[in-house]
C-alpha cells in the first residue's frame, strides 16, 4: 500500500460489523468530492473506485444498497465476509485538489489515476476493470434524489444540531469527522474544532454568478499559519506544527508545494529526521527560498494541506 500513500492517498475510515449490520466510520475526507477511493485489508488492495459526489454519500451506497445496485451488493458481501473472518477493511481516499490543468481545462485526478492503478496493482474485486465499467452511474454518483443523498442530509442536520448544543473548541487545524449508522437509525458525530477557511485562489476573478470549481476544495482544506522565521527566509524550508504531523507523508517523500496566487509549483521533500520529535520539515530548496525572499521575514503565511504530499502556501 506504500505506493498509494506516496501519491497522496490518506486513511479515510474503516468498515466494521456489529452483529450482522455493516457500520461505516469515516474520519477524514467525508465531505470531499471528486474522490478516488480504495478498500484495503492488511497490505492487500481489494477495490478501487471513483465518485464525483462526496465520499460519504458514495460509501452509504455500500452500506445500504438498493436491490438493483449489483456492484454495491457484490462489494458489500465481500466486505462483510472479510470482517466476519476477523480481517479489517480500511477505506483509503485521494481527493482531487482541483489544481491540475491542461490549458484552461481542469483535469480530474481521480479519473486519470484509476486506470493506471488498476493495471499496476490489480485489485481483486475490480476484476481488471475500472469502476466505470462495472458500476451503474447511480451507484458511482448517487443523485440528490437518492437514498444516499437523503441519508447524507440527515447526518449533516444532526451534526448541525449537536454543534449548536455543544460549541466546538477553538483550534487552528481541523479535519472533518463523521460517523453514521443508518442501519440502526442512529447517527453519531464528534464535535469538531472551528474550521479556518483558506481564501480561494484563482488565476482570474470569475464572474460573480459563475461558481469557482476550485474554491470548494480550497475552502474545505485545513491549514496552519506559518511565521516566516529568518532561518526559513534564508534557506527555503519550514517546520510543520506537531498537531499537523500525522497529515504529512513519510520521511524522504516528495511533496508538491503550490506557492501564491500564481500557484508556482515547487517540488520538495519531507525530512522527518531534522527535528528531534520527528515532525516534518518541508524542504523546498532554492525555488521556495526565492519565493520566500519576495516577502519580509516574520510575515505570516497560510499553509493549506491538500494531501500528505501536496500543500498550498499563500500570504495570510
């Protein structure tokens, strides 16, 4: 599974059994759209799929499939079988950050990667075919009128009610976390810290009535505020706060750093040996140093975390 983590997949959640009921627990990326997801047991990749809807809505289709959703039923039966044999089933996901473009056209990262992953890693439940070939359109992308969409709306409504009853604590970093058990008609959510939104970055200012396709992704991305210390300014690296440690990739992994409104792409790497506590040091070398030196030392920057190996830095 290391190859999936290296390209930006994150652990999003897991499946579990209570009696004969299949339970979904999503801890990350639940509300992200344009997602490539994978079902994994141990170090074995079992299935790869994609959806243009939210990850949460797509997973609800496996939890309570309709009678005509053959792929949902087939994978649900396989998941339950593994769990009954004591084998964990985890959900990994890669959300499209919306930053890949060919000219003025957006490239869907999930759609582009699926074929290559299936050809290279050969997940058993795909049978050598992409999800588009074996899933009905309403399975892969449940419409707003679907049962999955209605359940998702219920989860959000209950989460809002709980948030009003239990005001969240203030933090500078947040990741969406939702648990749901539609089978038992019980929905549980964990109180979450206040979300700090990253200002959308666009190459041009869209018409006021035209939605910006990148803004939703960037607004959903968590971030921390970085003070541009003199050492960072001189050398082109910076340290990641301890509370953000687990959202970054392993030592020596390559990382893409998008800088500023112009989204200058810098390829750096993660160093987990420089700091005694093992927290990441992001090494951007000369290109990042040159970008830093266009700003004053001790100025503040927003570092938006788009994935374990992708970040965006902009002026605060």
